[in-house]
C-alpha cells in the first residue's frame, strides 16, 4: 500500500515538474527565475538582519536571535534529510532535462533555497506583519524558480516550505 502511494506521488511529482519545466523557453522569464533563485542563495539574509538594526532597532535583536536559531535548525535538518534520502535531481533522473543552474550539492530533497526563503518569510512576517504578502510571495517564487530551473521536484519544494516554516517557528518560540 505504501509503495503504491509513493508511486502515485512520484508520478504526479514528475508530471508537475515537467509542466513547469516546459515553460523554460521564454528568455526573459528564465532570467527573472535566475534572479529570484539567486536572491535565496543566502547572501542577503545577514544584510537584512543588519538593516533591521537601523530600521527597527527595538526588534532587531530578537529577530537576529530567532534567525540564528531558525537557520541553525533548518540547515542541520536539511543536511540530515539530504544525506538520508539522497534523491537524485530531476536533470539526473529524467533523461530530457537540462538544468539551468548548477546546484550546490548532488541531491534534491528537500529544497534548501526554499527552506531558507521560508525561514526568512516566517521571520519577517512575524516581526513585521505588513510584509507578509510580499515575503511569502517571494518565498513561493523561489520554490517555483527551483522547479523551473530544473533542479527540484514539487515535493522537494513542499518539503523545503515545511522545513523552513517549522524551523522559523521554532526559532521564534525559543528566542522570544
């Protein structure tokens, strides 16, 4: 029974991946997806924390504490899951897929970019509720871009969303 469920999920995962990946023909859209994906490489996260000390100094220290805890949890769990699951990336598993970016590691499950983006989205929307719509939109687009660029399946993205959201929630609960 479990094998049947896994087969069905895999079937739909590949179908959704293929549908999104086929959109890759539009050059402007491809550049936009590259930029969105790159925005979650992690370089901007410390800059955001530093900027908060100037914008909202009363909230910045709590945000920084929660962020450090959340990213510590997210990165640890992410690496553990990647090492255990070892799911091949779509461009390795599906013969007709050419990835548009070079991933940082060999395996696809879960999406680290999406996980980190959702850590930031949950943190920023918790400390600054007015930012909820734009940061969740951005985080969701990061996940979409990773499928579009050929390096993740939809379930990798869902797992990253859950991992990032739970890690951020834990970081907030521990820090505050």
